[in-house]
C-alpha cells in the first residue's frame, strides 16, 4: 500500500509533467516539419524531435520520485530487471505522432503509474483542448486545464442508445468484430477517435464502447485504463476477456475492448 502523501505527490507530479510536456508540444507546432526532424522507427511509426523533448521534460519531473520509468522514447530496461518492480511509470510522451506532425487533433500525452495489479493513476493530456484528464484509484476522474486550474470531478453521462463505439482511425476490422459479448450490431454507432482520448470519451460518458483488434503498446493504453479503472470500468483483452496485465516481456497488448454498458 502506497502512503497517501506519496500517492498524492505522484498525482501532482504526473499533472505537472503532463502540463510541461503539453507546452513543449504546443510550442513545437509552430515550427516546420524540417525543424521537427521527423524520422521513421524500425516498426514504421514516425518519431520527431517533439517526442524526445516531451519525453525529457516528463522524465525530468518524475525521476526525483525514484520510481522506475518505461517510456516509448527511451531505452527499455531488460525484462529480468523489470519483472521485479513493484511500482513503475508507463509513459507515451506523444501519443499520435502522425496526427501531431499533420497538425491534426487527436494527439495526447499518456502517463500511468502502475503497481503489480496494473495502472492505478492515469493522466491523459489533450494539449489542443487545453485539458488534462486525471483518474486515480479511489479518487474517480477529474479534468483540469493545462496549468492545473479548474480541477473538476467528472460526472459520467447516462448510457445512450444506440451505443457509441469509438475506434482507431487505422482499425481494419469490421464493426461486428469489435462488439463486446452480448452487444448486437444494430445497437451500435461507430466513429473513429485519436489515441488515448478514446478512453477519455468513455469516462466522460460521450461513448459507451472502445475496441481495437490491432496491437497496442502498453504505454498507449495504460493511462486510459487507469482512468477507467478509477470509475469501475475494466479494459479487457479482446480474446481473453480478462483485465489487461502490464509490464510484460514485449510490452505488447494484442487487442482490447472496454464497455460501460
């Protein structure tokens, strides 16, 4: 059990880190793509100077806590060391780089604090909307402006029919393949939403279901998972129908779904 004072400090530092990273990204939107130095990784995904700058400022803020960090843009510690960790951070300093470099909405910053049960604090920042979403075990979900002001508890809206399914822009499966058990195709209206903001839509009550057949990395979904766990909604494996586990050897999540229905 984490002492309350430390738990609250972690939340505060995650908020500060998400805010600082958001300002780095907003500043980077004002420069040319050549200045951003956009390159491709081995897996074909794109990365830019903004990813690395956001990662650095987030890590610099969180490192004094003395808690290990797994971040998309840093060297991943060996599994033999990681598997012994009781607590750690999972960070995506720029979720949705392709949207970012195309100057589209849908990019975010994801910061999750995890224990052996999975993510228990989640922060998702939406820089263009001047909004940070915060979910923590036992504290529910709140939103704030990027500067931390106007911290407001979120009261989820009633479930709506037809159920609103949010998917990835890159989802290739038919909608029928994305339905949780017990949900009929006739009950669904589907629309794509960028990055971890899909989880926030569900927390806000602006969607009922999110599903994905393609692989996620753990840092793509951990913060959103924590936000939903804080309001009693689980994120499940698409094939296992069990709550996601984290800090795996390859850090890959092979399909997931979540539903508040």
